[in-house]
């Protein structure tokens, strides 16, 4: 049995919030650049066709900045590439601020595991995890969590 894991950063270090302790902040691009479909295809093809148990970790910055349509295309491609008996594991690390009910349903239907960056209760989270305009993000994160819970 051979397994292969791949970490994809579809927007590199780009993020929609500005955590004061962020380790990738020095590498954050000025403009959003989303991974091309060609690069996505090559990466997923290599991982899925070369592994019996592929694991794809979506990381960032904030990977959901790539958008719903990007993830829908990625999921469709993974379905095309996988063998009928093969399960592709997807793990998404997100701040959840961009998770809508529609996005949450897409992730649920594709069996994504979702890990959310949350710094604790509102009073602690909002000290360190502000958006790019300096506004607190706790309420947005909780909205994203609720969308994920509602989706299953």
C-alpha cells in the first residue's frame, strides 16, 4: 500500500485577515494570484494517480480566497482522476471567514475535513485576528462555522 500526501496553497500566502503573529505575513503578495487550472491539474494528477490513498491538504494564507468555483473545479477533477475504489482525502485549513452555506455544502458533499483557525473566545480571538482593515473577525468565523455545521 503506498500513500502520498500533497499540500496545496492555491493562493500562496495571500490572506484576507492580518493576524499579528502570522508566520507567512512577510511573504504575503500584494495582489491575489490563484493557482492556474494547469498547475492544479498537474499536482492532483500526480498525487492521485501515484497513490492508493492520496491526501490533499489545502493550506495558505487563506485557501478559500481561491473561491467556490476553484474548489468546485478541483473536486470535479479529483472525481475524474480517482479510481472507483479509491478514496481521496481532503483536509482544508481555513479561517472560515469566507465559508458560505453554498461553500459549506460543496465541502460536505466532497467529504472535506475542515480545520478552523480560532483563537478561543471572542475577547481573545479579536485581540489577534483582525481583518485587513483592522476589524475583528470572530463573528465572521462563527458564521462560517455555523454554515459548516448546518451543511453537516
